[in-house]
């Protein structure tokens, strides 16, 4: 699933998706990302996902909708989505929308991987 908008790494069944764009604002790009993320869960049946936002400076409400749908799909197969690397201004968006209660957040990918029992250097 090559994309110029994110990288995917598999750590013993834990899928780390690192967004490479600094802004997730364009509907067409967000839909493309959403389709790729949904494929990880629906088709490939991955139950452990980490989404790394460390490069992202801004995102749209459409992005939040994609994340909610992904969370729902992942929970349907008894999986978990963790978010990491969110800048304070993005975390504020999650708090304002009460989405901070629906997701688990970690400071960085190393901490998020550790939450799934994966240790990296």
C-alpha cells in the first residue's frame, strides 16, 4: 500500500502508520488515506494500529471523521487504534471535540509500540 502521504511499518503484527504530510486538509487526499487505513483493518484484518502524527501540523474535521470510522472498524474486530506524536495544538482539537475520550494517546511511536508490548531501541 505505497503512498506519498504516509509510511507503513509492521512491528510483529503492530502496524505503525506515520503520516508524512504536514497538513491533512484536502478532502481527496484524506479520502485516499482513509481508504488505505480501512483496508488495513477490513481486508488485512490488522487489529493493532498506531497512527503517528508527529509530522502533522494541521488537520481537518474530515480527518477526524476518518479516524472515528477507523476506530469503529477496528473495535468491530476487537482491535485497538493508538494515536501518537500529536502536537499540543492538535491535541487541543481532540479535547474540544471530546475525541480525547475515544482514543488512547502516546507521546511518540516508541511509547505507543511499548503499549502493545513491542520494544524498539
